[in-house]
C-alpha cells in the first residue's frame, strides 16, 4: 500500500516536471522501438543499424549477468578478445635491456631497445 502511494507520488512529480526537449531524430526513432519488448540479438543489431543516423561512428555496449561470485577463484573470468579487424593500431615493442639481451631483443624484432 505504502509503495503504491510512493509510486503515485513519483509519477505525479514526473508529470509536473518540465519535459526535456527531445531532438527531431530521437523523436522519430522513439516510435520504432518497443520499450517493453525483449529483442533477440539479431533483431537488436538490425534495429541499431537502422536507427544509427549520427554523423560519426556509433558504438554499442553489451552488459551481461553471469551469476558468478568473484570472491572465489574458480568463478573469476579474466580473458582477452581478439577483434576480427584488430584495433587499427600497429603494435610496437620496446625492450629495456643491455648487452647480449639487447642484441637478442633487436634480433627478435623489437622496435625500440
């Protein structure tokens, strides 16, 4: 009962607050997305591509809940991901060494020794 009253008060406060100005692009896209619907990954990606109208490369984030407890070693996840097209940056190797180790690093292909 009390939670219901609090929710009604919040709804009334939101209705009384001045609405934020919405851009033309955002208002056009708002009608294409159903907020309550759970989209499959394929549908979500297709919808994102359809709604991407900015003049720059847009990005998307994925958040997932794996129900793991990181306090336990067997439930920790630490990994790297190899992107299909790389990061776009060339890899340079620098080595701090002297003598034979420096020569060995140079021979192995280090950029800076």
